[in-house]
C-alpha cells in the first residue's frame, strides 16, 4: 500500500516538474539576435561549412577599421556565429 502512495506521489511530482519546465520554456523571450544576411558580402562566409573558419572573415568588415564596425558594448567578437545564425 505504501509503495502505491509513493508511486502516485512520484508521478504527481514528475507532472508538476514537467509543467514547470514547459511554463519556463513558453515564457522564454523570442530570439532577437540578427541573422547573417544572405547577400553578396556574406556569400563567402555562408558557403563555408565550418563556423570557426567562417568567423575569420567577420573582422574584415566588422572590425574597428572595417566598413561596418560593431557598436560599442557588443559582446566578445571572436565567436560571431554562436549568436548570429546563418539562416
């Protein structure tokens, strides 16, 4: 009899845990990070399969002396494709 109560209690706790996880996931914010544009300037980067190889080209345009430097307060600049997805 005691194992039946323990089993029911475990099932209820499991369902409550699943509901809590689902609630947290449903309340998570939407993705706000910009994707890598699919244009002529980024074709070289988009054609590479290895993200670390592709990231070597980001600094050419987005470095301090580049055409489109990153804004002040931008996170570390060495792993661009962790946040900016390639579509």
